[in-house]
């Protein structure tokens, strides 16, 4: 376990979690903004430098100095140590992402991901896909790794710029969720549409018409016509607060988990076939307070969001309205 405290933000302490003893500690020239690790590498991010350590003996392997200004400590390290890729902003003024091989300690490529600076980046579990969002927060893109080819492009919204606080892939790498400082969490489905299945339909015909028309339109309008919208949406009860979201399989059912600065964990059902609005199943308070509200709130009326959930939950648990932690 790696700990960076507010009282000494320039020092990193590494503990043996089970034994509860300190293994070692390192101090740096400036405040530590983020720490990433997998089974092979540990990466420490400062505002203008990154340090790569060998997780086995904590030996410093590489110092990446004079990197573009990164005041938020934005970086990501693949959890798949066989694909130990590291990404961080390649520019403080443009949406470039530097892809670095943390295992072989070599530069791979620079991905031109967005027009404006990058605000969020995240790998999938296998380290083969990278999701990114810019400071505008309107478009989310997914790239293949290590070649940096764009695979998907999703539009989160058009009316307002937002601050994307987290991007997270599902474990099966079929879905991607994005949360921001707004009241909405978007879930996108990573699938390529097959036009041949609907070749005779009116939808397919109109799609071809729009596709042909887009070649005569300005590039901004053309890009919007080819961007996919959210597959599923969660509408939070609070807005304006930073939150972090993730997708997980609980009792063999896909759930969205959201934690926010209001001190709660929210769990929603996600229908992997139909998508749409997701229903809140449980609300859990993450820390104690002086009020008398229960720590956990079961929302039994909301738990029956779709037939698959009911069937699977009944088969795998004593109570259809309960969730394991």
C-alpha cells in the first residue's frame, strides 16, 4: 500500500498491507500529485516529472523530467503488467497523449487525441484500449494500444462543457462509463455497428443519406454525425460535486458504482441489452455522521429494473433486494 499524506505531500510511504509495517519511503523535490502501480512498476507523478520504480525492490529505473506542466497529476498505468504502458499529457495546450513503455523504458508514440488539453485518461484491464476526454468534456475517444488508432468516438453532450472526473472500462471491456461534475453519468457500449444487418431498413437508408451528406458539411458537423451517443444513463441526485464511477459485476449482474464528495456510494442496475435509464438499487454512506440516517438504504421498489436482474438475483442470492458488498 502506497500512502502520500497531506502533511508531507512530497514523501511517499510504502507499507506491507497484511503486516502493517513500513517497507520504505521516498522523498521528491516537489509535491506528489498521483501514484500508479501494477505488479511490475510503480510510477510517481509530479507536476513536471515522472519517476518509474521497479516494484520488486523499489529501485528507481527512469526519471522523465521536464514533462509538460501537469498540475492535476494526470497519468495512467496499465494494470496488466505484461502490457505495462504509461500515458501522460504530451502538451499543456493541446490534446496530446504520450504513450511510454514502462517495462522496456522506451517511448512508444504520441497520440493526437483532442484539440484541447486532456482532462481524463484510462486503460482497460488488458491494456489494449485507452479512453480519453478533453477539458471541454463533450467528446470521449477510445484508442487501440500501442498503435494509437482511434476505435470509437462518443459524444457526451453538446450544450455545455463539463469537467470529466473519471473514465472506467467494465471488466469484460464491453462498456465504458464517464462521470463529471454534472448530475449525469454516461455509459457507452464498445461495439461496431454492422450496417449489413439493417441494409433494407429505413434506418439504414437514412444513415446512408446522412453519411453521404456529411461529406459536403463542415468537419465539425460531419464529426458530430458519426459520433455515438450514450447507451445508458444514470441521473444522480446531486450535481456540481466531483465523483468517481466504475462498472462491476455483482451477483453476475452489471452494476454501476458511483462515489461522490457527499460521502455516499450509489449502486445502480445496468441493463446490458437495452441500456437506457439505470435505476438506483442501494445507497451506502461511506463515513459516519451525527445524524440518525441508516448507513445503508435498501431501495427495494427500485431493484426490479429489468427481467434479467430479477432472474439472476433470485437464482444467486437469498433475497432479490439485497446486494453483496
